[in-house]
C-alpha cells in the first residue's frame, strides 16, 4: 500500500524528493534492493536529506554486495545527525571487512560507537566480533543485556540465535530465539529461514515443513526457502 501511494504521488509530481525516498525504502522492505537503489539515488539527486538517504543507500549497497563501491562513494562523507553518522559508519565497517581491510573496519566501527554508543547495529557488529575472537559466553552476556533494553530488536534476536546455534550447538534454544523474530516481524523471511534450518538440525521435520509452508506464502521466490524444502 505504501508503494502504491508513493508511486501515485510521483505521478502527480515527479520532483517530490520525499516520495522518491519513501519509494526506495518501500522497495527495500519488499526485497527489491536494485529498485531501492535507483529510487534512493534519485531522491538524493533531487535534494532529499543526506542524513536520511545516504545511510539507507549504504544499507542497500551492502545487500547488493557493492562493498568497494560503497567505500569509494561514501568513505569520508560528512553527515550531521548522530544516528545517521553511526549508521553509515557501521555499513562502512562491514564493507571494509568484506574487502579484507580489518584495520579500517575497526576504525569505522569505533566511529559509529563514538557517534552513538547505543546504536544497536553497531553494538551487534561489536558483539559478533567478540564471538569471532572466541568469547562466546561474553558475547551472549552482551546480547542478553542489549535485549533487556531492546527486547523487540529482530537483529539482536538473530544474533542471539546465531551465537547459540553456531557458537555453542544449543539448537533448541536457538530455535526459540529465531521464533522471536517471526513473532516480532512475521513478514520477514529471515526468521523463518533461520528457524527452519535449526529445526532440521533437531530432526523436527514436521515443524520445519509447517514453517516452510508459511514462508512460501510470504516469499514464494526465496531461493533459500526452495533449498530448505529440498
């Protein structure tokens, strides 16, 4: 419905920067990252707020795996709002690590946390790095503390599930964490995929099949969903 309204607004006035931005965010939420990138670039070119548009565009580029282009385009970009600075710096940290530059990745993450020490995506990235260094128990303690403050954050529940499943083999507890993602945001395929994968590890094929049926209705073209069905 939001996409229809945004497109209607642009039909009446193609030069509405806010409508371009909302169209881009709607496309991104619907899974059309390529369309989202095009719309957000038009929004930026037409004068929409860089503090809103640039961090959103950076997140889209991460999904599209445009790591080096993201670094080339936005490393050094100056934004004004603390949350916008933290968001862009977090995306840059992910991009730098993806291209193998751990030093710049750490610098960008530190900049994100300096701008906003409680910015959840940056904290989650920090917690994942803590786990990667082998401190799974410490990472779980940190994620539980974060969830005590941000109990509805789906990213935090996904990280907790990953730590329990992949870090400690506690699949039953991981499935509970992943199910929270479905409960909070039923339209997001990620929660279904993670839960199904974990249920299959537990041998609970009937429960997995039920969730796959639900996923098929929400994301019928999901390649990962077809793989899990097989």
